[in-house]
């Protein structure tokens, strides 16, 4: 499909402009194109160059540790995400069929391990809550854990087990969505950044895209900011406040070894995620921060890659080796950084911004695991004009008070 | 691939061992150079069994990773492009522990 420009270099050919060619942008493009919308995706770098290509690829559906470490109120709030996690399990079970190609999806189960009796109590609390919400996690004592995962340390106190957890390959998923979207008629422009955004008197949007062929002006009734941690900054172009905060992280990979770990491993009391890829490499992460580069004025420079924080890398590898003693024999091949974002209440922010009808966002949290299902629900919201019930607790309207003083258009 | 010889002086060669074979290298050259100077020029194999070579020569890609030991010291994995050769160096392009 060609973009037809009028004499002023403008196009009004698209039902929606999607800003960002990560998982959220490309999966949304795929769904929206299938629903018959004319979609333009603008990606500043290349596809998958943000968090979607840098992440750990964990498919974790148990309540995350980050919810549990902030006390009972946060844990109760965090539990609400379980209903979404259940939908995500279905989504991942069908995703290779849906996209018609292998995506290294392995859902052989996941363990959230504990080292102390106190941590076992936290697991018991978590598992009880999960089961109330229909997620069949199960507590394993140390003997049961040994039987299930003999490569893990005999000193572990036990674990919470969920048969649906696992991992997938973040390097190939976005391409699959992007290629499918283009087949359905979506247009994708890489090397093309959104540099200006305003609302016209009639409530439609005027976007300026800067790319290899110069500037393109797009007039469109809808914009989806699928721009990861940059979403807050881009919403700022309209004077809007989306409470998303950058979370710079790091990941490490070891050399290959024979199969020792068929499961996703997390830790309830320490930051850890660990898995073995199909090629045999062990991937280690779990939310240890890297360091954002700062500009001369002290503000973080979100356009430059964060740097590895050696102290945190050592701590990350130490937890990993405590849980999987065989790791001591492996060599670290590489550590890299990536930046994602969390929202003010740790839950994803997905849907239409009340102060700016036609403007949609989707960011915050573990959007590798949740990205595919959220993109599906968001596409329905956009195509049908109202959100499905499943999205109700993730809608941006819970932060509408932050835009009480916005002036639009 | 060969060393530039004209107009260059190098220290006298020393012998290192690569996968059991003797290879002559100059002090100051890296382990990666030693592998390139060997007959096979092979660093590792990909999962189909095809040879992979070094790529960046600056410690970034890990494609030059080999096992190395000095004399009877334990084997260590290292990036060949970052480590200079030394006398009694032994290099293995495959896991020495899993070799018959
Ligand atoms: C190290 C790490 C490990 C993680 N591990 C996991 C995990 O195991 N499981 C899990 O579920 N989640 C994990 N996450 C989180 C997950 O990766 C992200 O939530 C998810 O990838 C977000 O996808 P996205 O499409 O919203 O953002 P991104 O992939 O960041 O995409 C945003 C895109 O927008 C583009 N963009 C920005 N500004 C502009 C502009 N002005 N114009 C045009 N384009 C623009 C960027 O170039 C980028 O490609 C991890 C994240 C990191 C960093
Ligand atoms: S050749 Fe790239 S790390 Fe040595």
C-alpha cells in the first residue's frame, strides 16, 4: 500500500497511527489490520529494538515478587493481575498456531523457589490467593522440589509450582507479528520517529514523523503510543501525564550445556529468573537494575543504553548459583541491558486516555508475558469503541486525575 | 589469511598447543591470532556442525571463546581476542572435559 500525499506532504489515509515497533505495537497492528483498520506503524529504530528484543522471555503467570515485596496491600492489588495472567496462558498456548510459525515457546512449568521458612510462608499466602482466583499453583516441599528439579540446590526449602509457566524467544516474536500485520495490509516504517503530536480542533491528531525521506505529516483519528518507557515522554507532547517510570534492567547468558533445567525458575525472596534455552544456554535475570546514563544536567538520558552495574551483576549471579549449583561450572558469555517501565500502581496502563479521546496507550509491567493478550484486548477496544470487561482494571482512567489540568486541543 | 611480514619485526616465535597440535606464534599476539594461525582456523561449531569464526576482535561478540590452560593449570573459558599468548599455553576449541 502506498501512502498518498497531498500537496502539503500530508496523508490522512490511516485509521490509526501506532508509535513503536515493539511487541505491543506490532501485535496491536496485527490485530487491528485483521479487524480491517488501515494501520501505520512508525518505529524510530528497527523493529524489536526496545525492551521487546532485550527481555528475558519469561512466561511467568504466578504473582510476581515485585508485588509481594511491597507489603500486603500491594500483594492484594497484585493479585488482581491473576485474572489477566490466566488469559495470557491461553494466548501463549495458541500463539504459534495463530502466527503459523515456531516461536520457541516452551511451557513445561515454572518454579518460584524459597530458601527459608519465612519465604515458604509467603509462598503459601500467595498460592492460596492464586487458587482463589483460579490459578492452580501448588506448594512443593523440599523433597517434592528435589524430585521435580534435581539440578536445583538441595538447600532450597521448597517452591510454588505452576504447570503453565515457561519461556519463549523474544528475538523472533515481534517479526512474526510484524510480517503478519504487513500481510494484512498494515504499513510499517522503520527509522521513523514521532517528533510532533497535536490535537486539531475537530479532535483528530496531527502527527509529524521524521524518517529517512524527511518529514511526513499524518492526520489521523487515532494514535496508539506503544512506545515502551518512552510513552510517558510522548504523551507529554500533548501535555498529558501517564505515570510510567523507566526501569533499567540487565540480563546475562552463559555458554551452552546439556539440558539441566526444563523449567522457568524464579525466587520469592530474591530477584531471580533463570531458564535454559533450546540451544542449552542459561539465561539469568530477575529485575536487577542497570544504570541509566545521565545527561550533563543530571536527568536520565533515555535514548542511550543503560550500563551494566557490576555490583548488581555479581549479586544476580550469586543468587542464581545458590539456586542452581551447577552454574559455577558455566562461563558467562554476555551481559546486556534493556529498559522497560513500571506504572505508579505496578499494573499495566492499557486503553484510551480520557482527556484525549482517540489516544491510546499500553505500557507498564511485564508486557512480554502479557503483551500478546493485551494487544488483542486493546485492538478490540479500538475497533469496537469501548473496552472489554477484562481490561477494566487496567484502563488509564484510574489516573484521570493527573490530567485534570490538561488543555486540549 | 597470513601475517604481514614486510617491514615488520616481531619477537622470536614461541610454541603453543591448539587441540593437541603445535602452533608457532609471536609473543604479543592474542589467543585468537594463534587459532587463526593454526591449520583449522576453527573457533567453534554452530548447532548444525558448521564452523564459526571470530567476528569483532574486540571482546564484544564472544565468537572467539575457547578453553585455555597454562601447563597443567585448570581449563578456563576465555575470549581469545582479549588474551595474549604465553609459553606453555594450551588451547582447546572444544570442551576438554567432555573429550574422550
Ligand atoms: C532486561 C529486561 C527483561 C525483561 N524480562 C521480561 C520477562 O521475562 N517477561 C516479561 O513479561 N517482560 C519482561 N520485560 C518487560 C518487557 O520486555 C516489556 O514490558 C515489553 O517488551 C514492552 O514492549 P513494548 O512494545 O511496549 O515496548 P518496547 O519493546 O520498548 O517498544 C517500544 C518501541 O517504541 C519505539 N519508540 C520510542 N520512541 C519513539 C518515537 N518517538 N517514534 C517512534 N518510535 C519510538 C522504540 O524504539 C521501541 O522499539 C523485561 C524487560 C527488560 C528490559
Ligand atoms: S572476536 Fe568478538 S569477542 Fe573475540
